[in-house]
C-alpha cells in the first residue's frame, strides 16, 4: 500500500497537470455567476470596463507576475514526468531572439514547464533573458483566465504582438513560438518524428523583418505522452475533425494516456521523461520587406539547423540513428 506522502504527491501532481481545466472551469463559473446574479451587476460592469481598457494587453507584452511563475505547485508538474531544460550554447542578453519549439504535442507540457514557469531553472540557465510564450489569441477572450496566463508571461501570437515585443527598448527578450500549432497534434503519437513545418514560414519572415536570430529547440519525449487513434482518412469522423478545426482552430483528437494508477487507462499523460534541448542561435539579416525567395532561403537554413540539432542528440533518448525528422 502506498505511503500517505506518496499519495499526497500524486494528488498534487495531478492537480498541477490539470491546472488549465481547473482554472477554465472556475473562471467560467465565476463569470456566469457575476452575469446571472443581478445583485453583483456593479462588479460585472466594473470588470467589463476593465476588460475593454485591458483588451490589447496580451499584444503589448502581457502582465507577468514573477511570484506565480515561481509557485511551488509547478515543482509537482515538473516532477511528474520529469521535465529537464538543457542548452547547447550560451545566449547573450545583448540581443532579442525567437525560440522555435518542436514538437507541439497535445498539450505542450514541456514548453509550459520550461518557459511559463521557473521550475526547470530558466533564469539560471539563461541569465538576463526574459521568455515570452506566445499562444492563440482566442485564449485571451476568456475572462479571468486571460489574467492567469498573462501572469505566467504568456502573450498573444498575433503579428502585432510579435512586432511590439521586438521593437520595444531593451534586449534579452526571447519569444517562444510553437510553430507546428494545433495542426501538429495529428502527428502526436509515440515514436513519431513528423513536424508540421514545411509551409510555416511566418516566423522566418518576422525574424528577417527585425533581424533577430532564430533558435531551434526540440523536446524529446513530448510525442510519447499519449496514444492517439487515427480515424480513416475521408471518413465521417475524420471529416468532422477537419471541419471543427477549420472553424475553431482546435484539433479534436481521440487521445488517451494513463489513469490515477500506473497501469490503468485514463486521460493523464504517461510519466515519460521530457528533455528540451535548446540549440545554437541562427543569425538573421535585417530585411524590412523580405521577398518570398529570401524567406524560403532562410526557412531552409533553419530546417537544416533543426535537423542537425535532432541528429546530434536523438540517440541519447532512445531514438535509432537511422530515424530522421520528417517535415510536412
């Protein structure tokens, strides 16, 4: 029988892993409560006014709260897998950067732990660098939830948000982009090394416009956290998935992992180690209006740098020497 301390650790780990769902449910109920109960109309009106004034904040650098990034709860999030962050080169705080993350996975566990919290020691590994995790603008439409994620250093991934962050005074800003996005969820299953990157060039365009280096990063283990049932292409369910994704930008995957006990079935991720390797910055010239040919050229250089990073480290994490990244 497990000891009480182990049971408590398990409960805290599950709670930490479920924080998004818990916060969304709680903030949704709070919003409905304030709207439906007329005696609190004054609070509702005040928050609505505040929301109107604050609407553009996710595109203006957000509103981080360092104490929340260092919350002890994230330790349990990290230890569940566990998650590690490693660098191959020092990164100077005298420049700004765009860190490009692969793969997305279903819930981007490694990227959240490494860059939206301090639990893996980001500030010690990259002194003088401030990370800005860029995410879907739709997340900032949710009252109260938007404030929670902004406090972790999350900002909108919109073009205006990127321009704002890269043109403000000061250096040492690292914009964290998961370029595969939710479209890459289709390729999330154990052993898969397929990346949705072939036609994703906007990040290169932005890097050229602002003359900031691109940094490739790969998280080994991110695709091994869930099993994923692939429905027959062209079938009813497959067509519904594509339709729903086209309407909402959300991929409805048939995924499953483990339950509360080690060998049970459920919706928790498998407790597989996650190791994120941050590669060498790839310098970019400043071209205010890059042509398609210039963007394609540097996009190819970036893909070559990513291949190199993956090939240099893959065997350390049980991936055969013959296995390659597949770019689609």
